[in-house]
C-alpha cells in the first residue's frame, strides 16, 4: 500500500505479508477498525486505502472497508514496510546526470541499476543519497504522507529502468508538481522493447493493476469489479523486428510496474524482464545459434528493456511548459542494432510465429 498514487519503483524487499486468523469469540467489527487495532504500524487511513487497492483479502476474497469480520475469518494483508529506526539520508558522492536545474526543480537522467530512495536493504547508494550530496546547501522537502527518506520525490521509476525523473527542491514546488502527477497532466513517454508484435500496432491498454494474489512483489491485471487501481497506457509500435518490437508508451497513469504488467498481460512481456517472463525466449526459432544470439542480448542488457525517454510538466513557479528528452542508453541501442542485423541476415529463415 502506497501513500501516494503515482509512485513507481521496485519494492521487492519492502513488502510484508501478514495473515491474521480471527478469534472464535470475535464480535462483528468493521475490518478497517479491526486491522488498525491489530496492526499497530498501519493507520486506519492506510488500511482503508489498501482495501481499496485490493491489498486486503478475507478468506481469499476482496472486501470493502465496511465488511464486518466474523469468527475464524482468515485475513491476509500485504503492505509496504519502511525503516522506522533512522530515516536520515546520508549524502554520498554518487555521480548525477543532471539534465536541468534551477532554484526549485531538478531533472535527472537515472541510470538502470540505481535505486531511487533508501529502504530496507538499500540504506545507501541511491539517487536520494546522491541528491543529498549535490544539494549540500538545502534540505529537500518531503511530500506529506511519505517517509522522511523520500525527500524531493514526486514520482519514481523502477530500479532497473533508466531515464528521466523530476525532483522538487522546495515545498511549494513539491506540492504543485504532486498535483500535476495526481491530475495526470504531466507527459511521460517510455521506450520499450517487447517480445512479439502487438496488435493493433497502436492503441490504449486499460486494465486495473494491483498486487499479485500469489506474489506480493509482483503486480497483475485485475478485472474491473475485482479491485486494483485504474491504469491506462497508450502505445505506438516504432519498429517491428519479427520476434521483438520497439514501442513507445505514454503513461496516463503511473502505477507500479504499469508498462511491464500491461504488456505481459497482452502476451508481449518486456525483453529481459525477469519478473514478468521476458527473460526467456518468447518468440523465434529453435536453432541453437538463435538461442545464443538472444542470450548475448540478455548479457548486454540484463534487465527489462525500458527507458523513460521524455518528461513534460508545467514549471511550478513560472508556469512555463517544460519538456525534456533522454537518449537511449548505449547498451539499449546496441541490443537494437543486434536485432536489426540478425533480422536482416536471417530473413529467409524467419517465420513470423
């Protein structure tokens, strides 16, 4: 359960699953009140939000906040835990690729592999640690409802996703940017390499997204009446290479793992995505040479092929329309070149399967 709607990042090591068996003598009590009494680290508001998001189940069924618990009910709750002992961010001299900076905002091009903020298992070596070192003269603000170890953050991108991220340097800028993300008035375009060829070649994916029922570190598509959060991804195929396709994705919403989950649901997982099945051959021939070629691509880009290519927002002070672009990382471009050469050299053998 997240305290802000549009945060997006891997949190595998932050997820806690708790199962509670209701006592035989328990009287009728709203589940949000029951859980807030039993789970001290979670507020009633956070529990209610989790119920809405589908993170709470009773006897493996989704419920509403006004559900009255019954004796012997089995309640499962999945939530994100934070380090409570020390939320101080330690400045660290980590290089930053700063695309733009003024007195109130900063835009960075984050490399794949860099975690955005400290958390369980990632106390140091994060983007936030780098920002704390870069901005030695000022204290980054923290959005209301967020832990202290997320200063300046309005949105996030996955650890192994590269690309653009905006950071607020003042409280007013943070509040105004957060409203833009909440109202979905920002522009975010991602470039992804997916298995297969999406049909139609351009379209909109509208499926709610929530935590996977079986694995709380993953997310999945939900039916409209099952829960999950409203999620919309617009896409356009840029280049077809038989077994893989380069696509541009524009986010209307910013759910955790949204692009990865939406394309996995369509049967076109992102190339190299070990969490959603893209790290094995999904299309192509059975020849050993082809298998070795794909493995070479995986070795070159050992994570999901996803890059936050452009970012647009209204400047929180001047009102100016801001737009930024970041080129594909070299390894991403090299993988694309490999696929182009492979397809060009093997056209006679390729069967569009």
